[in-house]
């Protein structure tokens, strides 16, 4: 008999922040290639704070604002996009599909200087 470890699903109630995904320059917008980052989609997100070793690791590289966002899975976003939150743009460092279940993304981001 196998024992299954209980793993709670992410709480949608924590997704109370609005973030906007931006398409890179050169993407087709209204039939023409764009010259600037253009808005793609705005979604609800959860902000997770960096703690312990991960915070130390992040601070050792550069003094940039680093955050972790959690969003529901979407197939129209990718890691070559940027994220805008409260007027600040962020590059996506890593974007992982939690447990490969197509339910939730965890996104590590770094402030664009």
C-alpha cells in the first residue's frame, strides 16, 4: 500500500496582485512588428517572498529587486516576456510549471535596470 503525501493546492485567495505580461520587440501586434515592449495580458498573481538561502543567493549576485510570482497556468505566456508590476518592469529569470500539472506557474523575476 502506497502512502500519498498531502500537498495542498495554491490558495487562489492569495492572488490579489495585478501583473501584466509584455511581449518583446519584434512581435507582431495588429499586423505589424512592434518596436517596443507591448502589453499582452494582465493576470492575478501571488507574490512570494524570498527567504533564507535563496535570499542570500539573490543578494550576492546584484542588488536588484527580485520577486517570485505565482499565477494560474496559461499557455499563452513564456519566459521570453517581461512582467510589469506597479509600474516597474521585470525580466523573467525562470518560469516553472509546478509538478507539470498545467495548473500553476512559479515565476522568478529580476528588476530591469
